[in-house]
């Protein structure tokens, strides 16, 4: 059973990188690759509702949970108000991050069709679509500064960029401040070249 959970977790983690708009530049001459789709983020319980540094992705996913994830992302995955979905061990269900008026028809349908999968709605203060666009623009324009990936923070409060320290052209604190001013949203820096994924 643990192996099944681990394999499912790896599959979802790969989907996260592809679906979250986490673009990855593949070498010094390659342009960043992007996906406009929002993110599915499997998480272990943490104080901010997201995956804490050092936590591994081990949330079990039943076929029904996977079906609900697919139903929600098919229905609202491209909606700029859609933040992300989290799979939580704490509730054995899903957390849907959303901006503005909730998609009540969708939630009612999910509750009726899948009563054993609770879906909790958590409002976010920033429009996730705007955050995704800002992350995409940073990735496209800041490759020469060492930015190799960009994604919306799990809690939809800002952007995280992955910076290859060997390619960084400025102090990382200065880079974070400059990118924050440029994007209009808080930008955090994570070191390390992202791993390219294909899909």
C-alpha cells in the first residue's frame, strides 16, 4: 500500500510541475517552456495548509478523489479565479483555493456525485490568474538573471521563482526585491536549477 501511495504521489508531483505553470528552461539557449493550467498540489498537513519545507508528498489518493480532482479541473481549471486543489491527509478530502464568488453549482454537483470526498473552499485575496500571468512574465523575461522556473505560491499569496545560483547575476535579496516590484506581487527565491519535465 505504501508503494502505491508513493507512486501515486510521484505521479501527482509530476503533474503539479506541468500543470502549475512552473516553466523550466532547458539549457542556456532554450526558451522557457510554460503551461497555462493551474495547479494541483498534494500536501501533508502543515500550519499554512501547504507543503512545508522538508515534508514529503505522501497523501493517499483514492480513485474517487482522483475523479473529483479531474472533474473540478475540467470544469474550472482555466478560470482565473481557480487557485489550486490540495489533497489533505487531515480531512481525507480536498481543499479548493478560490477567488471571489464560489462555484456553487460545481460544488453542489461534486457533493451530490461524490459525497465521501469533502471539498473545503478557501477564499484567497489575490486573483490566481493574475499571479500565474505575472509568474509567466517573470520566467520569460528573467532567464538571463538566473530564473529557471516560476510558480504561484500554494497559498496564492505571491510567486516563487527558482534561481540557478550559478547563473544568478545579482544578489538574491536584491533580485527578490526587484522581481517583487516588477511583478506587483511578493516574490520569493528558491535556489537550485529546476528539473525539466516533459509531458
